[in-house]
C-alpha cells in the first residue's frame, strides 16, 4: 500500500515560459498558413505542382507537439520512502530513496546557460527537471557508489526542501 505524499506539486510552465511558448506557437502557425497559402497560389497559377499530403499533417504534428509542450509539468512527490519527479507529457521519471539523500538545498540555476535548455537535462551525473524558473531544489545522493545530483525548478522550493528534510 502506497503511503500518502508528504509533498506533492505539479510545477507548470513559468509565466515567462508560457508567454514564450504561446508566441512561438503563433509564429509557427502563421508561418505554416503562409507556406500553405503560397503553395496554393503557386499551384493555381500552374508554376509548380504541390502536394498537401505531406505538409498539412506535418504542420499539425508540429503544432500538436508545441501545444503539448506548452502544457508540460513536472510532478514532484515526496513521501516517507521516495523523492519522485516526472515530466509530463514525456515518460521521463526519476526516483531517489530518501535514505540515499546525503544533502538537499535550494540554489539558483540558469537552465538554458547551465544545462542547455528546459525539460529533462543532463550534465554528467547532474540531472535537472525544469519547465521554467530559476529557483531549484537539488538533492545529492549516491547510486551504486557514484555521487549524483538531481535538481528540479519549482516555485515552492522552501516547502519541498522542508518535506525532504523532515
């Protein structure tokens, strides 16, 4: 039987990331519409032959991926046994037994500069889960004798740190 979570939070995109994603979706949608309209006009004039079979489904796939990413969230859970992270809608998950955690602390990160972007990013034995924001909780632990770090950006860093320290 699973124990109730001492801390549970779905960290959604930061407001800044959300505005960036919406802007990017609008730009991509406008570009796709422009390409389709240009292709239709050129096809009607007889200067080129154009197939919609490839571009229209591809355009919708791009928009669907962007729309899904704009709804991304990191599920953070802490109970008496485990510290768990999961990036939705992707299948990335991390679990750290609480007894393996040697140190937990809050730090400032710059995901794009330090890790090369957002989502689940790895730098050697250091993993970051980020959907925006710069305040992260980092836990240091050992797995198979190797020191590792697992960080997550969250707007509830102090609460998460308190749950990990309890």
